[in-house]
C-alpha cells in the first residue's frame, strides 16, 4: 500500500476510535514517506488519544520542524507538553510559534485551537 492509502486507512481507523491501529497505519505510511509532517502529526494525534504523551511530543515536534506552518502539529505539540506538565518548555514553544504568526493569523479559526492551548499553558505556568 502507498503512503497515501495507509494515511487514509489510518484516518478511517482514527475516526472509528481505533487509535492503536491508526497509529500503526501512520507508522507504516511514514516508512514510505519519512519526515512527512502530516503523517507525523496524525501519529501524534493517535498517541495523544492513547495517552502516550512522550511519543506524541516527539512526533509533533518533528512535524513542526518539517513544516512550521502545520497548525495541527503545533497544537498537538503544545498539548502534549502541557499533559506532561513540561510547562517551561511548553511556554517557550508557544511563544516562539506565536511570535512567528502575523496578528491576522492569530485570529483565524485555523490557529484558534493552538492559541487556546497556549493560553491554557500560560495560565498554568
């Protein structure tokens, strides 16, 4: 199966609540398309649902490194750091990402989940 087919299969499994199986599909897809930001972000989402915070952080951080504009990866990275109570690191990450956004971007619905998570981190720090 191609990376795209595996990703689509993973997405269907994720929507069905089969997070471990979805994660396995994303991992298999990454074997075909190493460093794909969307696949890394999707695997981070599955890891979050499985409460595998460190795996989620690693994948989300790598996804952001590959594509800093990957909104979902940014939010997943911030959330996984928050869930691990790694507040100083989370604050630094969020501040750096927010600094890279224009005021217009910060207000878009696309970036809203990230901004909300960043505010939650700031409230805990």
